[in-house]
C-alpha cells in the first residue's frame, strides 16, 4: 500500500485531494471533515465528498479562499 500522507492532516484544514474515478481522476477541494483508515471526507461547495483510501492519488494543503468580490 502507498504511503498514507493524508493520515497526518487535521480535521478543519483546507485541502485538495485527487482521487481515482471511473475513466480518470477527480478533485475534491474544501475543508477536511473526516480522516480515518477508510479514507477522508471533504466539505466542498457542492457538498460532502467521501474519498476511499484506496482511491487517493495526491493531495495537499491549500490556502484559504479569496474574499468575495464586491460588484
């Protein structure tokens, strides 16, 4: 099994996780809400994304989102 670098992350951190899906890859960007042996869960703009440990390819911490623009 590949190194589980994401196991050192903390709930509440902002991350991006690249994971395998049928036909390629996808990314989940948002706040980490769960970390355990089965994988991670990320709260994204579109909702919660559960990523199984076996499907995680890459991941890293990301900075906070930019402030909203005023029109």
